[in-house]
C-alpha cells in the first residue's frame, strides 16, 4: 500500500510538468508496466485529479478541473513560492496582501522543517519596504489580460495628469510591471499611434470587443520602449544629458521609470529623461553628484545658467 501511494505521488509529480506523457514514458520513469500506469491514472481521476488523455499518440497530461487539487512542489519550488508570496504581501495590487498571507500560512504549515528554516531565515534578515503609491485592482488586471489574450479592443475611462477623464479605445498589446507601477502598452485607435497608460488610472468598460488583428510590436525591446514612454514622452520638456560615468554606474542610481541610460563609451553615458518643470529637471540632475553636460532642451540650458547665477548671488 505504501509503495502504491508513493508511486501515485511520483506519477502526479510527473504529470504536473508542462508536457504530454506517453504511457510508455511514464511506465519507464515509474519502473512499472503500462497497464499499471493506466490503473494509477484511474486512481488519480477518482481522487479528483483531471488527467486528460491527449488525442493521437496515447498520452496524458494534467488538465484543469472544477477545483484546485493539491500540488506537489520540490524543495526549490516550495521555497520560491513562499518567498514570492511573502513579497506579494507588500505588493501593488489591491487586496492581494491578505490573499498572499493566507496562502503563505497554508504553505508554511506543510513545509518540512528544513525548508521552513530556509524561508524563516530569509524572512528574519529581510526588511520589507512597501512600494507606496496607488495600487491596482486585480479585476482590472484580469480584464486587460483577457482582452490581450483574446485580441479584443479595450475601452476604458482614463484619468490624465491634470485630473480630467477621457474615454480611450485601444488594441491592448502587453501589460508591464516596473516594480512600483503597472502599465498597459496598446495601440490608441483615436490617435492612430502606440501609447502607454498607467493601469491605476484606467477603468475598463465591459464587455470588450470587437476582435482585432494583432499588430507588430512597437519595439523589439518593450522594456526599453516602456522606459522611454514613461520618462520623457509624456512631459513638456525632454532632456538629453551626457553623464561622465559608465552606464552601469548611472543605471545603479537612476531607476528605469525615471530615465533611460545609454552607454557612449567606457567612461560616459547618455541620459534621456523628462519633466514638466525646468526646476525639477535641473535640481534632479544636479543632485546625482555626477559630472554632466546638458544638450537639450535649450530651455533647460538657459534655465540652468539663470539658476546658477541666482545660487551664486545668494552666497556672495
């Protein structure tokens, strides 16, 4: 009986991998014959596990059922899930904190002591700093993800920088997460151009549709495209500044949601950033404590000259 139970657990673990298994391959892994595999498959089904038989070659996969069955995780997977749940408890999605903590409590109750010690050790020496800022409704993320998957147009009410609200119609392309905020990259129907939207500022209108033919991505590097879209494009002033340090040094100080850093050579790099305020740009860049030279916009160059003169006069 113990041998049969151990074999069922091993079979379940194999079926949870994202692939189709032939009866012969499962029999080889479990060191039994194909007939025994079939009987074990029937036992799993009787226990509520939806094991599907794939058409064509006699194969098996674990399907989706009406309820979530117990999952088998190896040591590294269990630790990774526990750490992920702990991190999500301080995340940027509304309501996910309680759900993550409940799931983490259930997982820690069944973790072997050696794994519980690994998770507890990391937790005991880690300080969690909440992301801050607005959070995102999980239903909003689900609605957007569904529209992207099904190639459905998405209409939503969008709150602009000035607080006004406008109706937008898009062909949603991808969701992006920077660690602090969620963004939607999509083709804006009315503007006939690609746009980036903050998800915490939009409210989807349901139902979605109609369907659309997916467009080619606006950039092969969507992370770089997003950084450009949220750091300079939306603002009145777009700045181009050379920093006298390697790109790796600048990237360590400048978040990708603040500016895009491009290497020039081993000793310098280019920063592209933006703001609606010249004062904010000037003080922000000066606060890096790095050698820099401003190339554009010309308004920023003139403003820095004036600001420098006022600062010098204040201590004369």
